[in-house]
C-alpha cells in the first residue's frame, strides 16, 4: 500500500526542500536521455506493454500483427499472426510472464505462449473488443465490447474454463477499465468524465467519481497499489488516492486530450501522451513537469519498464522505409 496519509499529498503552498531537490535530480537525468527506435509494423501501433520481468515488449497494431520485441537480444523478436482486424490492446498474465492476451476488432481475444510463439486459445466475443485488463491473480480477463449505440459492455471471462461469467451493459461509452492492485475493486471510465467503481468480485456499484468534464480515455493504477490516474478529453490528468477515492492532484501538461499514460516502477513519475503530439514526464507528488519532447505524430501507447529507467512509446511515427516505429527512451545507463 502506498505510504503516507492523504493529507501529505494535498497541494501545499510550499514544497519541502527534499522534494525540490528530488525534482531537480529527475530533470537532470532526463535531460541526458537517449532514444532507440525499433521498426516493423506497417500501420499505427495501438498498444505497447512490457512483461513482468521487463525482458519482453509486446506491441499491437492496426496491421493485425502482434510483435514481441527482445530489446536486449533482437535476434529473438517474433510476430504473432492470427487476428483479422485491428489489434487494439494487449495484456501480460500477471502470474506468467510468457503468456500474453490480445483483443481485436475482429471480435476475438487470443492468448499466446510467447516462448514458443504458439496460440493457446481464441475466445470469440459478442462485439468489437477495444480494451482489456487482466486480474491481478491471473484468473480473469475483462474486455470492453464497443456498441454503435454508444452503450458499451464489459465482459468478464474466467480463463481457467474460458467462459464468460458476467457481462454488464453501461449507458455510456467506455474507453478504459482497470482492476486495482489488490483486485478488490474494478474501475470503469465513462464518456461523461466519471469513473465508476465496482466492488470485485461481486461487481456491485460502489461509487461514482466525478472526475473530468470530458470523456476519460485512459485509466492507470500505480505499481505500489495506492494511486489511480485518469486522462481525459478535457486535456487534464487526475491522480486519485485508491484508499479514500479522493482526487489529490491534477496535472495540466496538454492543450489536447490525454490518450495514454504509465506510472514509473517506483510510482514517483508518470509518463503522459496526448494528441499534441508530445510525450511528457511529470512528478506525481508535485505535478511538476520533469521532461517533455515533441514527436512527429500522435502517440497511442506508452509503458514504463517494470524495473529499469526505460520508457517505451509508440503511435503513428514512421521510419524512412515507411515502417511504424516503437521507441524506447533511456534515461539511465542501460545498454540497448
């Protein structure tokens, strides 16, 4: 659980000297950051996720291909083929670092064994799959099914039996879903800017949080289990205390909607990307901008390495040959 009381996170008139020094150290580190490019997709990249050990990076694309990158050993990069529509999202099994789930507009969820490159299972759903999450205990996958009438559904699938045990229809557009770190609540974003908190596993309505004035596009839980972040069409990012479900910080780095985000492995920083296009890194406690840089095109995905000072990001950027690139920002001494 995240240390400290809620009040210690409320914005004060003065920030203590230790925090100021910490912010300056981060700024100095990121000022020396380097970027390495990996190319292979033929169309826009929709998501990128490191596995639990940080040895593998998965990307999904509108080209229907899933790629598994080995940044430290590129000869072992592989492609996973089988989807026939845009592959919108991927999630690694929290309990098995070699199992990856992907969801696609082709109405299928696929589970892969990335060690062998083989497909484990295909689960057909009742709609186009636009987002997904995997429960912390590895037993359940939740998927968002988009409907043309803007009343999206979320379906929960027990992967031990590959059976959907519950589907809920919401009277709004749902772009993002997330379990919390302990798996005892489930967050659902809405097109009106609210976050709906459900108890898990009962899926009872617990609370509705009035978070933003525009649609929420992304939700993220921090690795230490104490914070939740929401990015919205109103261009703001809100940081919430999970325990008290209270907003403790608002970050305003953009003039356009925030599309994707990721907490650092120590929960001190958060990487954010919008339609500006640029990528920003902010200090979670103070909200202060640590580092930002312009990109050639919009970014759709960003993910922090689980152990090392590396941030993967991707979107529409292409290399000279026309391949869409995935890039890794290195703000430490990691040899790539």
